[in-house]
């Protein structure tokens, strides 16, 4: 039931995106270099569904690069106020990414320690078997 409600809410939100875009397109920058709302939403959804840590890290870097390029694009088009607001949101997002990166780094470190421990135990068992076989 919760999944059904989530899907319905997601569809309603996504169907409202074109209406929001129509309002934003009155002062929107050309689509060639702009990082639009739909692309931003798609990136966030893709990041949310990424299960592998390496994939998440790659996606976070790509999103960060896109946002930086869009910020520069806004500055080049003399939209400094819009660029400043966008940069504030980007900085908040980057802080969130840094927290996620730290958590991923901790998980990877724990995995590495577990693998090292397992390798040591395997070596110990091999040595015990070799001694008992002799």
C-alpha cells in the first residue's frame, strides 16, 4: 500500500514538472548549456537508485560538474542574482555529497578491513591444514 501511494505521489510530482518549467522558461537560459530542472530531478532520482558506492561517487562528481558549468553559464549571461541563488543551493548539495562520500569511505574502509581479516584467517587455516597433513 505504501509503495502504491509512493508511486502515485511520484507520478503527480513528475506530471507537475512541465507546468513549473513553463513558468521558469520565461527567463530561462538556452537549453544548450543550461542545467534544467528536469535534468536535475533525473540526476537526483538516478543517484537515489544507484546501489553501488562507486556508481554513487561517479554520479555525485558528474552532478557537481554539471552544476558548476551551469553556474558559469549563468555568470556569462549576466544573470548574477540567479547564479548566486543557484550557487547557494549547489553549496548545500555539495555539503550533502561530502557527508555521503564520508559514509561511503567508512564503508569501504570497513570492507577492506573485513577482507584483510578474512585473508589472514584463510592463511592461518592453510597453515594448520599443512601442519596436520604432515
